[in-house]
């Protein structure tokens, strides 16, 4: 069983920065893959940034060079540093983990970027 709790969302102006955190219950060493997805109103959920179990990272083209995913194994935390935010980044951001072939999701945190 894996539980994920996001924090760090909020309202920011265009060009600003936010850092999201995901606290993971249990050891993240046991998790096959984890990272961040987002869902904007009227759109499908999409991958933002993700770690594979081997440690490689994958970013959506729309966030490359602006967002950075990191993990703190000692604190069982995964973070998403978001810089140079744009209005099109506005969405609910979800932490995701794949463990024993089961997808786990957090409840999400709202990120709103004003123009």
C-alpha cells in the first residue's frame, strides 16, 4: 500500500516559481516509478515529469528546461520545481506512483498561473 500527499500548490504570476512536494508513505525504494501528472479543466491527465525505477527521468516537452523533478530518499519525498510558469501550466497536479503493477495517486494540488 502506498499513500501520496501533495503540497505546495498555489497562485503565482506568469514567470514565477513554485515547488511541489509529494510525501510518500513506505519506502520509495520499493516503488517502480513515480512522478507528477497534471490535469487542466476539460483536458486529459498528462505526464509532467517522472522517475523510472532505474532513476532516469522523463519530462513533457512543454516543461523541459523549466521544470525539474527530484527525490529525497531519506525523507521519502519527491519534488517538482517549476520555474518560468505560464498560464497554460494551470492545472491540478497529481503525484503518481507505480508499485506492484498498481497505480497510486495523490488527491492533487491546484496550481494557478495568472497572466
